[in-house]
């Protein structure tokens, strides 16, 4: 029998977004591969550490909040909103991002990053060379572009994982 507490992170964003009880089949399913649970959280931690070249933690959290809004992931959005508050991010900027009012943001670099994230999530075909050149024109270096793209890919995975777990939990509840 698997020891579900072995090697699991103390804080798990996915578990917080999809509260499951140990007696639920979806909880057991999620923990069949502890290393995947741990790797998902470790990836999250790496994406939001303070050591990402060319992107501030606040910018990354705002991109995450925007990705959650575009993807209709309110539970994850709440997590990123809390992280922004803990980071002492500008509440008016976070509010605008949460509302989808990107055009009102004064920071052109942030607008470009959010626009790029929205394209990759909602209309991936628009994440083309022109979109990348627009980011470079706003001062994003090649390492920052790579980091931003990796962040968006991770967020897409995280959002879909949460949505899938929520769907399974809802199916269990209605069975």
C-alpha cells in the first residue's frame, strides 16, 4: 500500500484548488503517483521563485491570474490573487487583470505579456513570431521570453489538471 504522505510537499496548490477528502476515489487517484503530485508542486514553486531572469514575481503572478481568468479557473485565480496580496502588488493592477481590463494598464510591458498569455491560452495560433517580436519590443530578453512561455505552458497544465479533478469530484458527488 502506498504511503500518501511520503515525499509530498507541505503546500499543494492543486489540493487547495480542489479540496478532496482521503475517502474520495479522486483523492486516491491523484495520489497513485506521488512523484507526479510532488513534481507538479515543485514546478509551481520553480515558476514562482524569485530567481527567474527577466520577469518579476509580481509579473508572473499577474500572468497566472490572467491565465486563470481566461480559462475560467476561479479557485486557482483566488490562489494567485492571495499571492499577489502577499507580494504587496498594486491592488488596482490586480483588479484590472482579474476583470480582464488589460487595456487600462499603464505598463505596456505587462500589457504585452498578458496579451501574449491570452493568445497562447485561448488562441494558440496567434502566439506566432509577431507576438514574440512584440514582447521583445517591450524589453523582454530571450531568457525572459523562454521563462514566460514556460510559465504559460505550466499554467495551462495546472489549470487543466484542476479542471479535470473538479470534474471527477463532481461526477463522484452526483453518482
